[in-house]
C-alpha cells in the first residue's frame, strides 16, 4: 500500500486547498475485502493520470441508500444530512464514485436535502480518460483473444441511463464484448438491490443471481465485467455456485483498465 497516495480532504483543507475531485469510496470500497481491490485499482489510475483528488477518510459515512431502500427514511435523512454538512463545509463540487448506489443517491436524492454536486460514476470518468488519451491502452495485448460480457447495474443503467460508457471502456481493451440475452434497458438485476443484499433470500424456485449467472455463462465469456460492488458480490457468488472459479473471472472496470495499464 506504500505506493498508493491518497490525500484526505481534511489534510488539504489545513493548507487552504480544495480537491478538484472527491473520490467517494463507499462502504464496500472501504470495508469489503474483495472490493478494496477496486478502490486500489481506481486510485492507482487517478494517481497515474495526475488527478487532483482526495477522499474524506474517516469523515465519510454511508450515503443512507440501504436505509432508504429498506424503508427507514428517517435514518436515510440523518445520514444524508450529516454527509451534506461535511461536503458543503469543505466546498466540494465534484464527486466520483465506483458504486452506482452511492452515485444514484448523491446525484438524485441529496439535492432535495441541500447537497447539490456534480456526481460522476467511475465508468463515465474512465471513458473520459480514454477519450482524452490520458489512459493509453497497449494495443490490446493484455486482453487480445479474451471474451468479456458486461452486467448492467440497475442503478447505473435503468435508473440513470448509463449504458454506453462502461461498454466503451471495455471496447478500448480490444477484447471481444459479448452481450447477455438480457442487457441494457432490458437488463436483469443481480439480486442485491432494494436492500436484498442484507437479508436472506425469499422463498422461490431459484435465486436471482443464479438466474443471472447462467445468462452470463451462456455467453462463453471468460470475464464478467461489473461496475458495482453489489453486482460484484452476487456475480462472484454465482460463479462459485456453478463451480466456475478459475475459469470465469468477475472484474470491475477499474481493475481491467489498471491491468491493461500494468498497474496491478
């Protein structure tokens, strides 16, 4: 971790500075062992391109998304107002996050409570870096001959109409992008949304993530790309359920770009 430089907003504030971009890490990016790798990969990309960014560190708390989805709007408002007070106090204007749940909440639900910011999902930001030539691919040698399928996160796709950015990022890798039967506007949930990640599955014939992983495996892709920590967990569990560990990888967009750049 010594090679990863992550300044905090508080540290910059002591010198009268405000970061150009706040990287909102999110609960999964901070505490989930698997998704910490995504945080590291994205930070390495930000450091490589020389972006002026910072994180809140211990001052960052949950956006309140799980509480609101589970029906506790009072808890959501308390969490949101606390975060907004911190963000506004530091004069934050632009936020980037790798979590569609954080993205949707910060972008679409915080303004009603006094927190208006430019909020960008990391898939869109990665596409911007590629378009500007700041992330230069190595002629596709890392991914040549590989097949990748992309799972649309509900909060990225249907909730915010972001479908092309993640696919443009994957196409820059020069791998073969193969679509699942249900994708884009007709995509299928991983099974974790609406607070479902935090509770036991309800009675039924098949769990949602198993239905989805079967569609992903049907593409014969060797890599399932995701852009959401919830989707990462559910798709990874599906791969394990089908005994495909080692044969099929589940990777976030940031990990794939960082791998292409030789940062991992």
